[in-house]
C-alpha cells in the first residue's frame, strides 16, 4: 500500500512539472502569434443591453462612440495602443474624475493601427487641451473602419 501511494505521489509531481513546462511553452507561442502592436486598449465607460440607453449615456462625454459587441452596446471614450499614450490618457481621465474600464482587444487591421499610432504620437506630444480633439479623430477613424 505504501509503495502504491509513493508511486501516485511521484506521478502527480512529474505530471505537474510537465504541465507547467508545456503551459509555459504554449503561452510563449501564443504571445508570438498575437503581436503587441495589434492589441488595442479601449477606454470603456459603460455597457448596455439597450442601444437607446447607451446613446443617452454617451451624451455625458465630449467624445465617445458606441461599439456593438454581440448583444451589448459599449460606450468608448478612447482607443489606444501605445503604453505611453495610455498612461497619459489615464492621467487625463483621472484628473476629470471619469471612471473607465480598460478593455483590450486584438485588431488585425494594419491601416487602422498605423493611423492610430500617428494620432497617438500627437496625443503624447500634446497638452490636455487638445486631448478631446485627438480622441474625437481617433474615434471617428475607428467608426469609419466599422462601416
């Protein structure tokens, strides 16, 4: 009986070690497939099942759009890829007291990503007064991509 329990214990330890090694390798491969440049961060301020409620809520923000995601309508106030721009945008929205949720998504539209990165450079080098204008242009760019 004692040998049987030792055999089971050793088998479990070996199995866990193999599982950790395999998971780590798979995780690294997945990260290679999904490039960081294709990950877009949405600043989401609300999620609604009713489109009218989402439209009414979006009126609270200078620049916002609604993105339909399955049966939900998400109110988005900013879309970014660059970490420096995301940090600046967080600070900007925090200073205004705006509560938001960061939602990451993989987008494979290279043209959109390239234009977004151009706008992000403007955002990084601009002052708080121009954030709304740059955000409006980014959101319009995303909306035009959806049509």
